[in-house]
C-alpha cells in the first residue's frame, strides 16, 4: 500500500485511505472490517469512518459473515456494490469488437460483440457502432458508465489515446481516445491490447501475486505486456510491448512491419494455420477445433507443431533473458495449444535461458482468462481514475 506524503492535509489523507480501501475491495472482493484494518495498516476507527461513509453513499454494503468463528460480536463483512460504479470495457480486435459493462468488484453486468469486416474496420464505423451498442446495452442494464477503457492491437499513446499505428486494422494516427470521449461523453482510456492483457492477469488472473511477469498474446498478430516490480512497463510515450516484431529468423517471411523473419511471422495465427495445414484465413473456431483434436495424439502434435514449438520457445528464451520475469502467461490463441506444446516450451526455456536457470525456472502458464483477458484489462484501465472519485 502506498502512503500519503509527509505533510499531507487531513482531507488528502482521508481521500488516499478511501481510495486504498475501495481498490482493496474492488480487486480482492468482500472483506471484514478487521481484515481491512490489518491489511491496509489503518486503525479500526479509521476503517469504521471510511466504511460508514461509503455505505451511506451506497458504494458498499455490510452484512454479518455467513461463517462465524470465536466468541463475541463478529466483524462485519464489507461488500462492494457493483452498480455503484460501472465502466465500459471495449476490446477492438482485427476480426471482432467485444464490449462489456463491468461493475465495481469486477463483475461483468452485460456484454455485446460484433464481427468486423474490411469495410467495417474504418475507425469512424467502429466508433459509431460502439456508441450505438453502448446506448442499447446501457438502456438494457439501466446503468450509466462513468469511464471507458479500450484495448487496441497497436501502438498507443497512453496520454491521449492516440493509436499511432494498428497495422492489422490498417489504422494510422487515429485519435481514438478523444473521438470516443466526444461521442460517449465520459473519460476514455486507451491501451495496447497485450499490455491490458498483462494488467488483467496481474489483477485477476494467473499473475496475481507476481511482481514480474510477461503476457504473450497471439491473435492475428503477436504482442506482449510486461509487469515489472508490480507496475506496467510502458516505455517512452507508452510505446512498449511489440515483442512480436523481434527478428528471430533473418531472411524469413516478410512481415507487414517491413522486416523479415519477425517472431509474429513464425508463431502468429497465420503460422499456426500453416502448421495445421489450414488456410491462413481459416476461421478461429476451425483452428481451435483442429488443435483440440490434435492434442489426443502426442505423435501428431510433435509432427505437425514441432517447428512451431521451436520458434515459440526460441522467442520466449529471448524474452525471459531480456526481462527476467518470474512468470510468462500465454494468452488468446496460445491458450488453445496442447499441453504437450506448453510443456515442451517450458523445458526448452528452462534449459536454454540463463536467466530462467538462475531464478530456478521461469513459470510458463496458459491464461485462465482466455479471450476475456483484454476486455477485463480494459475495464481495470477505466477503473484506475474512477476509484479515487467514487
């Protein structure tokens, strides 16, 4: 927990403590007053004043715990109220847009999605469809979002939500943040999709409790999000995480970024389709179905996915050596890979990565959040400023 600076005014201290308490409830769920006091390092009278104020405004509710232990009066359980603060999360993918309204505490209250085609990928068309769908969903749920988070597969300037480049969408210098904010009439935060996937895993997924982790995402492209010392690694201007454009095979296939032999060309969706003898534009469902049927035969996995596994492992060895994470989480399409592939990649990284050996073996796991990771990450991005204002 961060602490207020020395000399902070009493109202600043109260605001800081209130935000810390709300974040604790938002991330970890219901907690007793006693636990909140212990974990936040605050005395019981301070916790009582904060909880009473939040309960009075309808942000939290209290009830007696279902399970009681010990004698005496039990400490009341404090529960975040989902409808007290609702944000809209948007995950813009190359082939689909997903939307969800997420309440305080992380509950998904409702969702919508629609497919994108070449003509409907135009930024103006996407923004219009988002606005129309948002109104319909808000009316259906009878809620008004107080913030919006957007995940985009591209290079994003976090300060104002400018999408500098999203090649697979054919977007260049799209002022997505300001344009959406003008239409939706609420603050909009925009982030790179893999960075938000990492945020979701860190807050609600496989990386809870991990202070150094990397999230590797495979969709049409390949990207990475990094949590370093418990904080997102964002780089200059917020531009970081284009791990799919490490050159791993000089002289290899030409990548849309202008280079040859990028990691993305060897382990992205098109590469996986080639390995499975499917057309490069095969539907996602067909790719996943083929992977599931393949998983039953270790010999077939080794034969069909052997080279793919080698390139995935080679890239991960470099990532682990560069960033030294304690955990790597494989997301999106990678979650459909047979366990045999993940096990083999884990073994190669342990054997060939100096850093992995030094730390006793970097863990490599498939995301438990699946395709919702970036959507949940977008929600957490929207909640960041909201929790201090509820």
